[in-house]
């Protein structure tokens, strides 16, 4: 079959020469049996990717005295990219201990398939095919060690292609104040390959997407900034020790966070006019706006609520006066 008939001529050019070579002539394809094992331990692991219908079987011959993988072969039931990735994965395993093989990621496999260190070996939409390489290694190691393969995963992975965890993504967003998915990809590589982790609708359904994490992080950053402004407005000392500008900022921050949302919900608002010292106390002069101006309760219940909140939050003797 001509390559143009298989995947399209334009797409083909996005595959490295090494990938194309291993698609057509995989070096490590084959199987191992107990007859090959001798004194070594034979491990056979299967893993399938539901997202694309591919599956790979990995064979290891392991020296039980050193836990070293002496021979590694595979069989792949899937596309050419899966075959090439599995072939390189099997090769990278040989000569390593089982624990060291567990450190091999799909990114290591993809980079090993590159012709140029700076040019990806496969198109982004096919990067997920190399994820099986990482997963089948975990499966083989779990069989050898007699544990559940999930025990090797101590982080919640968001982007399987780049092996980027949720904690890493949230930390990078906050640390660098990122505002877009494109920035997340630039900093972490998450979302730069098959793109299924970006938002719903990709080839693989996720529990959490990058858009969810970005929204969560932006909300947390906004809350932290709001809190910072309140602390900054209050200063390091007491309300009494603040300058007038600091006092105004402190009162405004309390009004904005705790008072205005309720008033605005009823069509009203409040404006801070001035803060005046008055015999050891502080008169906070306000003016009602909107619906509050005609409310018969604006000098009683609402006024008392504002005064109590300011006294509680600012720890100062404050009297609120409507002008």
C-alpha cells in the first residue's frame, strides 16, 4: 500500500525517518516463551488503549538476581505509530532494572524516535499512541513485583501525552500567573499533542480538563489578590494607627466584600464619603444609593449591620452615619 493511501502524503512528512523505519521494520517485534527463559523470569503484559483501539503485548526476560531486563520484545495490534513507539519502548527497557524501566515515559520514547532533537517525531494528534508504551511498562513491572500497577502512580495525570500532573499544572499557572491554555502548553507541554486534555470533545474522555484547572486557578488567584488588598489596606497596625488613605481603603474593602453584594442584589448600593475622628471614635459617613435611598429600614437594620461588620473586621470603635 502506498504511503499516501495509508495516512495522506502531507501527514506522512510529519513523521521522523526513524518512526517510518520502525513502522516498516520493527527491530524488537516478536515473542518470548518459557522455553526462552531458562533461569530468567518471563513476564508477559498486555495493555490496550480504549481511545484508539490499539493494544500492545510486552515480553520481558528478567534476571531475578539483579532485576535486570535482559531481553525485551513486543507485539502491537494497532497503527504504525503504536508499532514504532512500542518498538522503541522495548529497546529502551533492555539492560535496565525494572525500577529504572519504570522511569521511562512516553516523552522519552517520542524523543528517542526523533531525527532532530528539536522536531517532534510524530504529529501531535498521534502522540497518544506512545502513551501505551508507558502504561504497558507499568503493567509488566506490576506483574513482576506482584503489586497493582496503580501503585506506581502517585500523581493525578492530566495530560497523558506529556505526563503532566494536576498539581504541576496548578502550580505553574499560579507561579507564572498564566491566563490561557496556550500559555499552559508553552510552560508545561500539556495539551500540546493529542489535545484531548484541553476540553471535552477529544478522542479520550477525561474527568478533569485543562480548562477546568485554568478556571480553578484563576478563581483562586483572584481570591488571593482580593485578600491581599484587604490586608494591604489594613496595614500592619491597628485601624487607629492607619493614615486616612489606609483607613478609607480598609473600610472600602469591607464594604466591597461583605456589604455591597447584598445591597446590589436588592437594587441598592452604598458610597463611602468620609472618615472623621470624633472623641476617640471614628465616624464613617456613607450615602445610600439606588433602592436603599427609599428603604425605610436604611437607617436601622442595614445601618446596624454595616456598623457591626466594620467594628468586627477592623477591631475599632466605629459609628456609621448616613448623610
